[in-house]
């Protein structure tokens, strides 16, 4: 296990967790080596895979969760951390889904530490985007007084994935979007040569354009965004 994760829950004996053991057994039984190679290649060989496609993985996960519902409910954060420390990417997806489903409406203020760790470990677009919208975004809706401080800190970080999360966390906020904040963060990173940042800027603006087309068109016209950001922002306009 990554030491940075282990430090967060030093008293927990992961080996006693039936849910994790059951999930690992079923994933092993349903592994597909050919799929695993293709999936790993698609993710630039950053992660190992069992080779279980999304629909099947979610069904397996759902069944194992149902059989261990009480354990997961009592230990959602700890189980998610344990899963996130494993090698195979399917475990990471399950960890994220547990937190999305089990913590909504029940976040604690200190959960921002856990969220930040998940954004900066095993980082790639698939995990970061889901965490940004569905975990960080939900957390900040529950603690709106933390929005400016957290998004500013993440935006100022040297970690590119935290920068991306600061741009994307308001996806789905619609009329609740703080567009002034979004413009500030996009402007801060508009000169970035990083593909994932340029794409995030365009995506966040395109999403807000569903709520306020004219505001986005004006901002894009006045902001000298990178070509990719501009193209993504105006794609549906």
C-alpha cells in the first residue's frame, strides 16, 4: 500500500475485510488477459487491468457490494483507500464508486484530505474527471464556504491534476456555477501547453454554456484562449 494512504487509517486491518477479499476473488475469476492488455495500452500502460469491461465490472461490483452492504456502509472511506492502493485499475474505479454513492450528503469537512490524495495518486483523466465532478464537486456543494479556498489552492498547485480538478469541479452545477471563479481559474491556466488543461478549460466552458450561452461566448471572445480550449468551449455554439 502507498504509505501516504496507509497513514490515513493506520489502525485498520484490511485483511479482515470480507468485501475486498470477495471482490478480488470474483475479479480474478472473471479476468480476461487479452482485454487487460488492450485496456492497459489505452491508458498509456499506466495501470494494470483484470480486463473486465465496464458493464460486467459494475455488475460484479454491485453483487459483491450487496452481499457486504453493512460492512461497506460502516467502512466506506477505509475500503475505498484500501482498494485505491491496489494495482489493478478496476479496484480504483470501485473505490471511486463507493465514495460517490456512500458519502453523498454525508461528507465530513476533513474529507478534503482524502479527496486530494485520490486526485494525486494513480492519477489519469478517467479517475480525476470522475472524482472532480462527483466527489470534489459534491463535497464543495456541502461545504460552500470552502469553495474559494479549496479551488484556489488546487488551481495554484504544481500538480497538474489538481489544476484540472479546480477547472472541472463545477461540471453539473448549472445555475449554481460561480462563473466569475471559473473565469478566474480558466484565465490563470489559459496559456498552459498541457493538453489535459486546455481540454478541461474548453469542457468546463462548454458545460456552462448550456446554462448561459452568451456569457461563455463573450468570455471566449475576450480571453485569448488556446485553440483547443476555444474549439471545445464553442463546440455546441
